C-alpha cells in the first residue's frame, strides 16, 4: 500500500469514529438540553401563575388614569364628615381611593384640599376644614406608600358646590 492510501484510510477511519461518537452522544445531550428548556418553561409559567393568583398582585396604572378614577369616585360618593366635626361618616370612598393611589406607578404627591360651607364664622370654618384635611392626611399616611401628602383647609374661601373634599395627585419631578 502506498503512503497516500494509508493516510486516506487513517483519516477516513478517524472521521468514521468521530461520527459514531457524535451519534452515540448526541441524543442524550439533545434530550438533556430539551429537558432543561422544558423545566425552565414550567418554572416561568408557575411563577407567572403564582403572582397572578396572589391576592395582592396589582397592575400599575398611570397618574392620569388614577386621577380620573379618583374624581369619578368623589363625584359619585363624596367624603362626608359629621356636622361641625372631623369624624368620618363612611370610609368606603377612602378605601377605594387608597387602592387607586397604591396602584400608581409614578412617584406622586397627594394633595388634599378641604372646604366647608358658609354657615358659621370664617375663622371657625377655616380651622374645621384644616382639621378635616389633616384627618384625611393621617388616614392616607397610614395606608399608602406615598412620600409626601399635603393637606390644606380653605374654609369657605374657594367654596365648591358639589365637593367638600378634593384629592389630587401630582407627579414628583426629579
């Protein structure tokens, strides 16, 4: 045999052995990678399902949408206090507003403005409206994650026809 034929047989047998080794090991390697991918997909699906099934999973919403919802709620069910007092009569409206505020995705400031009617002296109405605004501020401080809440009582100045309380959200500019 010539040297060239021996060399050819050597390379051919080497390639044949490499091919057989790959064929023997390829299926287990492929099965292993498929199994890893399947497990990763199962874990990802489980995590998504878990977070969606949690009671406190909340999708975030924009500041503009949150403000519209708050205005709608206050238009339908205004926040009421006892006459000449700071005790809240019903807090279902406040609970809804707290849920909305906690779902805002931006950093915001909550601004609470309280107004009173024209009955009584201006000084007493101003004090009463400030106490009511402060009462709402305390309520929101306990139940929200907001960094800043501003409460202002206007008394009978800037009196509103329908609303006694306004709740506004403002974006924090950085």
